[in-house]
């Protein structure tokens, strides 16, 4: 049971690697970058994820012994912004992700991925901040994509995530709800594994 959860998390990590490689290639080819320290996309309360995408994050919280503490915070958070965001106390709009290596796909793709427009052509779903501070770079990136540059695509990754696990990878919800659900799923797997050990006598001392 726990092995199955770890295998799912492994597949999600492989997907993260693909996303990071594709966004790095786009950044290198076009110069599209986030302004240093910007955390505006994390300040949006509408960030969504599937529980599958945050399984690695949930497992990491268990590994640190912090899962229950975070579960309480997540359940209290309602529809507020992501609980893992740490706003900069001095510069408005700046901040950092306290779980950066474990962040889900939307947080990796935002500002660097394509969607299909009404004509069925791929175009950059550009970040408002990028458009404000580097409009020429955004235009050049749109041109490169129109000319066939293969940028990461939101729907391709959504389909891949749903294919990894149709139950955990399809339900899209607020990031706080998704992490809470992933923690509960991992916790349940730990409980089942412990009861199985007790039944087979493996958990009994002496
Ligand atoms: S997981 Fe990290 S990057 Fe994603 S919204 Fe939360 S703080 Fe921001």
C-alpha cells in the first residue's frame, strides 16, 4: 500500500522534471523570467491542484513529522491563499514558497505554458507581471511559439496527471484542499500498513 503511494509520487516527480526541463528550455530560448523575489502568483487564492500532484509534498511533510500540524492549518485555511507561501514583510507582492521543490504543476508552469486559443492555435498564457515588466520578451515568446517552438502545454500535463491516477489526478480543487486530501490519503495508507504489520506480528516486540 505504501509502496503504491511511493510509486505514484515517483511518477509525479518524473513529471516535475519534464516540466522543469521544458520551462528551462523556454526561458533559455526567449529570456522570459520571473522578476526576482516576485510572489504575486502565490498571492492568488485561486491556485488549484489535484491531490496527486501534491502527494510528494504530503510525503515530505510526513517525513518531517509535520503532517498533522499542517493538516490542521490547511483545514482552518478555508479558501485563503496557499499556506506554504511566505510573503516578504518589506516588499509588497514579493515572497517565497516554503515547499519550493515539492510545489505542484501549476506553480511550475504558470507564466511559461501554452493554451489553445479560439482558433485552435497554441499561445502563451502570459503572466500579467511578465506583460507589465517585459512586454517585448512576451511578444517574442508568443512569436516563437507561433513559429513552432515547443513550450510546455497546460492541457498535456493535465492529461498526463489524470492518466497516472484517474481518481487522485482528476479532481481539481484549491491547493490547500488538495494538500489536505493528499495528507489524509497518505495517513490512511500508513494506518493500513501498520494494521497489516500488527496482524502478521511484524509490529510486535519480543
Ligand atoms: S505551493 Fe509554493 S509556489 Fe505553489 S502557490 Fe503555494 S507557495 Fe506558491
